C-alpha cells in the first residue's frame, strides 16, 4: 500500500519553497540606480556638501570641457575659474542625485546607469589615473618552445 503522507508533504512543501525563493529574489533586487551601482561593486560619490570634494572637483573640470561624451540631461557646467566653485560642484551632485533615485523600470534606465558610471562614482574612468593596459602579443619566435628529450 502506498502512503500518501510523503506525497502530500512534497506537494505542499514544494510550492512553499518556490514562493520563498521568489520572495528572496524580489527583495534582493536593487530598488534604484544607486543600489545597482553598489551591487555591481561601484562606490557612488557622496552628495553631501564637502564630501568627496577632490573627486567631484576633478569630475566637474572634466565635465565642463567635454563636448563629445554623454552629458546628464541638459546639464551644462561652464567653469568661472580654473577651479570649480561649490555651486558648480553642486550642479553635478544634484544631477547625480537625480540619477541615483531612478527606478529600474524608468525610461532610459540603462542610459542613466551609464551616465552615473561616468560622472557619479569614485571609480569613474573620466578621472582614472590608471593607465589602460593593452596586451601586446609576444614577437614572433619568442614563444617558449618545449625541449626535446
């Protein structure tokens, strides 16, 4: 005689486990662009006045002279001196704050994510001092050759 107890337990337990797994998936998804940047191991710049000022200064300088790189909306920054003022830095900070608040389903989300990676994170390649490393192939004939016994 086949016992129905294991079948009932399995039939009830499996949907519960599936539901729990789905709930975990939903709750660990980033709620906004800033959370997605963090999940992808980027460090969003602080938008608090005076925080990360050296990085913001470099980014504002770069942003003000760029003409070909993507810009954030219609944000234009024209430097009034060789060093950005607090107001000029604040313009970029406010633009980044707006990007950080974008939700996953918002229109142009992927474009905004790329803009944030350019202008709103500590690891921005716009100010990176890390040289691009291009791997050069070894010259012909310089490969290691196995020795013949």
